[in-house]
C-alpha cells in the first residue's frame, strides 16, 4: 500500500515534468433538459434543453488531468476543421492547455460524443467520428513534433481509442524514439492494435481487453497472475498494470514472479 507520505513525494516529483500525450483527442458534449411531451412526428420524447456544455474526452482529458496534477502536458492529436474543432480549441484555451500539437485535418470530423439527458435519464448518445487512419503526411508531422520535443520531455503517454491517430507505423516509431532517448512510455490500449505495443515501460489494459486478447476468463487471483505474466511475455513491457473493475488493479513487473494486487474496499 502506498502511504500518504509516499504520495506526497510522488506529487512533488511530478510537478513541472513535461509529458507528451499522443492519441485520440475527443469532446464530450452534454445536453440537459426535461421531457414534457411526445413528438407529433414520431413516438419519441421531446427534450427541452435547459443547459449544454462540453468537456474533454479521450487523450485530451488525460492531458487536462496531467495539468491539474501540476505537470506540463504536451497534447498531440488530430481534430477536424469544423465547428466542433473550434469548440475544442476554445476549451483548450480556457483550460490553459497548449494547442500547438493539435493538428487540423479537413478530411475528418472532430470526434465528439454528445449525450442527451432528460432529468436523470440518459436518452441517447450521438457519436460523430472517423475511424480511418490519419494520412502519412499527418503521421510525419506528429513524428516531427515529437522529435523536436523529445529531449525536453520526461515521458510519453499513448492513448488509443481506435479513432485512427495511432497507426501501426506511428506506434512503432514513437516507441523506438522513446526507448532510444530513455524516456518513459506508457500505453492505454485498445483491442485492435493491442499486440503492437511492445517494449514499452508500462502497459495498462483492462480486464475485458485482456480476456479477449488471451482468450481466457479472469475470475480468480490465479487467473489474474496467469494473465499478467502472459502479457509480460507477449509484450516485453517493463510493467503491466491490469485494471480489474471491482477486483481493483494488479501490477506485474518483468523479471519478477511477484504480483501485487490491490482490491477496492
């Protein structure tokens, strides 16, 4: 268990560090209101909107959390040249996040997930996104951006939501650059490119992703141990941090038999 004293030391060491966050940036939109009638056009509720707001999602939310913890995030991602993209950039400005690493691509939309909520009832979610891979031109721009900053950063976080930014070749190049420059590199993966994230510092899959990739159910502490060690062998990561929902988390370290399991109270 990490003590309060240890957490304080970690927090102090974290302050001022520059951390690159690369991946799928998103907007989360919320429309709140009430239902007082049914539409005459179709048997659906009419939601009269009282409030609407936007928050960061995906890799952008990770960058914001890093900023709130006292470090300096370098956000690298792709948005569209559209109204949602303008909303995204305005939100970055209001949160005092540097947007110089956010690239605009007129061929794709800004990823946004819009939730319509009536009272306490989630009525519908509307997703606007593209899962097509970014072009080789944008991929090169991302590599050039990272190359220009690699000496000054402490770590890289890859946030993959299968929205097309983290191509297989980009993953390979970023990991190689991180290892060549002795930088910490961590990954929050998705299933499609799961096996491409080899030789990273820390790999953080969830229970379902791990079950799907290994073709097994994780039900007991023994299953957790088997799964974690299989991932270490498969990916050659220094650490595997397996998130298990109600069972908490499990941390595995390469070269050690030990597994540390933290169960939620």
